[in-house]
C-alpha cells in the first residue's frame, strides 16, 4: 500500500526540489531568452515562453513523480535552446512555433513506438552510471573553481557543507543554501532591487508550416533533445536505482506537453539529468522510496516560475553565479560518488565504463551532437568489443 504523501515529504526533499529548480533556471534561462529573441519575440512573448516552460515542467514533474513514485524531473531542452539561437535567424515566430509542433509530434511518435525505451533497455548499468558521472563531474569541479573566484562565499559554503554532513546530513544542502544566501547578502552580491511581482500572461502565436523550417529547425531540435537530454535523463534514472520506471510514457508525455504549449513558447520538454540527479541522490532523502516527493516539490516550484514568469527568473538571477554553481556541485557529490562506484564495481565492464566517463566528461561535440551521446556510443562499442573478446571462442584460443 502506498504511504501518505504528507508523511513522505521532508525538509530535505523540499530543499532538493528547490535547488534543482534554482540550478535549472539560473544556469540556462539566458539561453532561452536568446532563442526567443532570435525568432523576433517581443518582451511579452519572452514572458510567455517562461510561463509555458515553467507550467509544462511543473505539471509533468508533479504528475510523473506522483504516479510512478520516483523523482522524475523534466526540463526545457537547453541544447535545443542553444540550437534555436543560431537556427532561427530569418525565421518568423509563427514558423518557429510550427517547427516546435513538428518536433513534439516526432517525440510523441517515438514514445508511442517504444523504440527509445528498447534501445535504452540494452544499456548496461555500469555504462549508465559512467554516463551520469561524466555529465555531473564538471559540477563537482566547479565548486573548487568557484572557490578560487570567490573565496569568502564558497569557503563559507564548503565549511557549512562539511559541518552539515557531519552533524545534520539530511539538511546539509539546505544549510549550504542558507549560508550562501546570507554571505552573499553580507557581501552585497544579491541584487533584487528592481524586481517586482506580476502574474504571467500567455501570448498565443498561431503556427505557420514551412517545410524548410520543419527540416532545418524542427528535426534538429528533436534530434538534439533526444540525444543530448533524454538519453542522459534515462541514464540518471537507471543509475539511481529507478530502472523499473517505464520510459516510453515519459517520452510521450513530454511530447504531448510540448504539443499543447508550443504556441505559447513551450518549444521542447525532456527528462532532466543534472537537476534530476539532485533529487535522485542520497542528499535528497536516505530512503529512495521517498525521494519522489523531491520531484513533486520541484514541480511546485516550477509552477511558481510559470505563474510569475519573469519575476521569479529575476529572483533566481539575483544570486551570484558562484553560489548557484557551488550549491549544485555540493548537492551532487554523493551522486557522483555513487555513479563512479556503480561504473567501476564490475571488473568486466570497468574499462568500457571508464571510456564512457572520459568521453562524456570531455564535453567533445561532433556534428552538433553533445558528448553524452558519444560517450554512450563509445562505451557501448567498447563493452561489445571487450565482451566479445571474453566469449568462449576467445577463451579456447
């Protein structure tokens, strides 16, 4: 029997949900604004984009996490937004919306076919763990690069993290966030003077279908979102112990959400990896069965982003970059460690997993496709070659 939702909530899961939203918004909202401007969006349209994206992520986080009892975090497609910055030049906003709808339809078709889930089901756990570790390692490193850039702020957060992990492990990250905000305020690094609260207003854009835009913008948006976002997102769930969550309904659900919200600026939704890892890790809750409430909490905070749009974005942007980077890195240390352990535990898969980790961590891109995809390709190819060498035929030589 399912436990009470209220009983499963805790301060640590609420904190994890908030940190996930803080990191997700603050780290990439500028790219979304740039993508909207590339399509000629007005200020009203840009507020509508944030509203649509926030509402879409909020609803899917809450419904997916509650129904599957797993911390399922969705996100806008940051690589997709980066792609739009360069590909929307000369494209009208109406034609861009048509491309968003096309990408959403492709996502729905892929989800309903079950092909994506079948492919990801063949990825061994060590490879998935290595992929996740490779994605997250830069966030762990950023804590110490931020320490060099802002010693008083990050130094205080590091000390609070160590003390919290020693005496209050479940509340270490919320204590880090509070201490970081306090020190930032004392140093005069929090800037919210010009912020005002106002509800978002949706701005409808009637889509126009242009074949060249569908192929030049919609298809690449679909491919980039699948390879750079959904593959790492599924790997995060599998590496964190939520392998039983069916992937196809999640892919289909994000596609339907994009289809409904594209006219308002919801250009693409996908499974999150980095922000999801904040909610799926041990810092969220010691009991994996209760971490789903972190996904619900993240959904509630995303709904607030959608309702208040630019005001909430301005609030999150008021924090210094070093605070955001350090909170993310410290929140992910446990997940990075668990992923490295899962990647290297099996001697037969260790070398292939390390190849996956190194390629992914390198950040190398080819043909416009991110390192996570190539890390997965390299790891799977290595795994197949090394396992073939250990086959009975090879052993009989």
